[in-house]
C-alpha cells in the first residue's frame, strides 16, 4: 500500500456525471486516501483521447470510463494498456445484465440518460414547482405536491427540495415562524406527504449566526438566541407530533442522505396505502 496521491482519470462521452458519482460512491469507502481527479467529458474523437493520454503519461493512476462508441472505447483501452494503467468501463456489468434479461443489444447512444425525454421534462417541471413553492409560497395549491417539508428556518428545506425535484418529485417547503400558526387547513385532503425537519439547537445557532454575518444583519439578534432557537424547535416538535408527521434530524446528514431518507419514507407511505386500499 502506498500513501502517494492516486491520480484518478474519469472519462465520459457525455457530461461525466455517471462516472463521477460512481467513483465518489466507491471512494467513500476509502476516505483517508489522497485522490487527484482528472475529469474528461465529451470524449468522442481520437484527438480527445490523445489529450487524455498526454495527461495519463504524466499522471498514471486508474482510469474509469463510460463510453459507448466501440472505436473510442478501444482507443482508451489501448492507451491504458500501453501505459500499464488499470482501467474499468463502469457500466458494462449492468448494461450486460439488462441486455441478457431484455434479449437485445444496447443502443449506442452517448449521454442517453440526458436526452430530452418525458423523464427530463418531468424533472424540469418538478424543479419549477419547487421554486414556486419555496418557503411557504403558494400554499393554496400545496395539494399538488408529492412531498411537503416543514421546519424552522435553516433546516435545509430549500436545498433538499431542489435535490428531490431533480429526482422528479414535486416538493414544497414551509418555514415555521415564531407565533405564526402553521396553515393546517391547506392539508385537509391528506395530501401531500409531510415530513418534519429538525436539527440540534447548537448547530442551528451556529448556522444562523453565519447567516447573520453573511447578511451583515445586526438587528435580528433573537434569530440566533439559544432560548429563541430552543423554543422554535420545541414548538416544531409539538406540531409534528400532533399531526403524526415523520421527523428527520438533519444535524449530521448531507442533503443527499436527508433526501434518501425522505424518499424511503415517501415510498413506504405509498406502499402502505396500496396495501390498505
């Protein structure tokens, strides 16, 4: 084992999102390793491969690629062998599995997952919905949402909503304000699926202080006051408990982890409803 930095070359014939996310997921198991990433996107010609090889010659390491054109794939594989560099086509095992199950060959379409298909427009509509229903906006038609996130200020409602929107979910969020009752009347028809977000008071105070410093706001002193914050979180917990809403503590969760938990809860609610119907 070596402690030298590992040069990781990520090659894609499209945006590079797939190969990058796959690499990050695997590297999460080796968090103490020093990694230098070299990202190569839209690699669709031999001159593009030449540019990659020049970098590989200077910085040998590991090559991960997601390329569908057989000729370009062969060029990449040949260059890797030439420099005795290990390489892997990350989607081949999964594509081969689907090919055997469907009984048909894969389509040679670079970036096929980014085509302007029905799923793409669904995601864009969800993003627009999240923007139009951020921070309590347009609560009169919140029944059109799949999910409603509720929590006090600075509990990651907006970024989580946008992340979920990019997964195709129509998400609204509502910021609880001290002494302002939550408009429960908008949820009379039992839709959407509501999740309460909470966090550690000390962490919330720090986040709010950073926000005040960034905004250069010296007037709203109670915003990051311990008693104020603790009181807001208690009232939020009471609201969640009264309505039997599931609650997630976002203190030590990334946006991705919070979103994954919300999707899990949402899917469970749908499956339970199907079983009861």
